[in-house]
């Protein structure tokens, strides 16, 4: 397969480079270029999602994130993203039920483990 990539030179501040190196070390990417490339791919996904999808960024406490990671490790969901999507979907469903405007669940919608819990 032919290499279709193009070299781009970018200057970044030293403190940002250090943070990228920390991410590289923690994430296991082989090079800083791979780390930057992965970051750019996520940036593009966030800003140019498919037309039927709206991305939402959620900041979680370390404790909440650890609990989600444990939930996924124990098989409660296939990924943290999937667990959060299921939780939001269920929260909205329950809230709409309380308002009397609930729509029936479609057969194609996944059901996550523990989805029967009521929202706070």
C-alpha cells in the first residue's frame, strides 16, 4: 500500500510538548508523532462527526471514571463510551416517562447491564 500521508511541520510550546510526551508514555503510543496523530484524529471526530451523531464531552471525576472502568472490566458494558451512552439514554427515557411523553424502545437500541436503575 502506498504511503498517502503528508508531512506537516507545526511549532508548539514546550509545555504542550511535555504534556504530549506524558500522554505518549501513559497511552503507549510508540512515537510523539503517533500521539499527535491520534489527538488530531479525535479532534476531527469531535468536530466532524457523522451527520446523525452529535458528540458531547463529559468531564468526570477520577472516582467516577474509576467506577466506570471497573464496570466495564466486570463486563457491565463493552466500553466506557457505551456505558455513558446507555446511562444517558435511560435517564432521558425515565424523565420522559415522568412527563408522560415516553417513546417505546426500538429493537435496535442496546440495553446495558444495570439499565433499570432510576436516575438521581
